[in-house]
C-alpha cells in the first residue's frame, strides 16, 4: 500500500468578497507562458504572482495571473475557501497543466446541470420527473461530450488545476463526479452504451438533494444528528424522482439510491452489501468521496489528491471495491504538476510530468540536494528509478 504524509491546513469561513471581475475578452490577452509551483493559499505573501488565474463558474477571471498579490487579495482568496493556487517560480517555467476538459464543454455541462437541478426544486415528484424527462436528450449529449474529451485527452485527470469558485457546490460536484466516474468506467473497459448510462447515473446521483432544505444543505458548520438524517433522505428522494422518468434507465435511479451504500453493509439507506450494490453505484461511490474531500468547502480546506486517495485506500475491501479503486488510481493524477515533493534520498523536487497509468511515480525535477539548491535543476523518472519514492509533499511558500 502506498504511504502518504499529510500537511497542515486551515479552516475558512463563508464570505462573499468584492472582487474585480475581468470580462471574457480580457482572458484572450492573458499570457500563455507561465511559471508555476503549487502552494497552499494560507502561505501566500504579498508580491507573489499567480501562475494561473482564478475563475468563477461562468468563466470570468476574478484574479488574473502575473499581477502581484496584495495582502487584501490574499485575504480574499482565503475567504473564498480556495485551498491551493499555482504561483510563479523560475525553476518551473515550462510546466503547463493540461485541462481535463475544455472551457466550452465545462461551462456547457455546468449550465445544463444547473438548469436541470434548479428546474425541479420545490416541485412535486411527478412534476420533477416530467421536467427531467424533457431534458434527458440534453443530458445525454453532455455525457457524450465529456466522454469524447476524456478519450481524446490521453492525460490523467486532475481537477486541481481548475481553480474555480462555485456559487453552488452541488452543480460542480455533479460534474466532477461524472468526470471521475467516466474515467473509471473507461479504465474498466465498459462499452460506450454502458458508459453513457453510468454517466447519467453520475450526473444525477445527487438529484435528491434538491428536496433538502437549503438551510441544512448549505450549512457551514457541523450537522446535527437530526440534520444528517434529513440529508441521508436524498438517496431515496433521488430514486423516487428518477424511477418515474421514462427516458432515463432504471439503473440510473439505482445509482442515486445506492451511491452511499458500502460493500461491508455500513452504508445507507438500506445497508446492502457487496454484489447487492450495482457496479455503477460502486463506481460513483468512489468518485463521490474523492471529489468531496478534494473540493473547496466553506467549512474545511480541500485535501490534495494523494490525501484523498489515502482516504479511499483506507476503505479498500471494506467500503470500496478494490478493482474500482485501482482503476481510479490509474485514471487520476495523484501528485499534481508543480507540487513540491521530497524523495526518500532527501532530495527535493517539483513534479514535472505524469506517467500514464502509474501516477504515484511521476517525473520529478530535482531542485535541492541535502538542503542545497541545484543549478541547473535536473529530472528523475520515478517509473525508471524504482528505488526512489515520494515520502512527503510540501505546499508552503518559502
């Protein structure tokens, strides 16, 4: 089993700051060449420049790259709950993170999800099902577009490079879970038709949350036992909504119903075990947990991908299916581009390239040896140098 090391993080309060928003026309003038390392937002210092801009969910730039951050800007980033950002560093001037999906497809998918989920809010079950029935074709088109992006882009999936602030976590979470689920399904060699049904189940897995009071759903603090019991009802509500949609396969309804079930029977709502849980629901369960712990939330910082994967590994064979976890590991970036890491021989470096299918063994650009700067930096490929392993990660700006 892989061994991971955690680092310190902060907690942030919900806040809606005033931020200068740049129009989409300005985006075209932003620099395409940038330098970058990944750092924790709470370690930022005035004068440092972002290497990637911060966007809102509609594609507008909130804070551009290349502009020296002020203390006020840094405070706002933390108040937004953004845990990690890319900042400029001359030792990594050629690193360019690859987006898992294009901006056009992401914005279109997010809008379709938002319109569909918001459209059924505060409606009776049959009315909700009727609304979704009319938009199934649109949802299917989004699934096919996402599948095309995943299969066309041979890079491992990482959503960390997408530094985006979302007004509603449910919409972004539904999109992210769909991406992860489709990536897992592709690794498991599901057919095109199977992937489309899996995608529908994933994109609608939290549809039942639209029946939960907003005061509970968006509560920034810890839920009470009574509130958590209400939240748990979203699985049954989702099933009731989707099973009445004639244009959506019944399997998709069971994805909504079963994505919180666990293979040892410790999940909800029915406590079913192992093969009793549909394979698609077991896939979505893994994607759901990983995105939940690696996303920015108003009540806690996001984990890095290797920390999120550690959560999943802790549940292998007990909570989650082993083959699904392994397929997921082959699909996603464990150590993101630009992350500072330490090797077992005391060398320090920055992740500079991913190795397909073996993301825990990336290419690392060495920048320090025994505490002394290396000039010029050089690269080691952990897939070739099998005696080397990553022992620790650092996101502190020095």
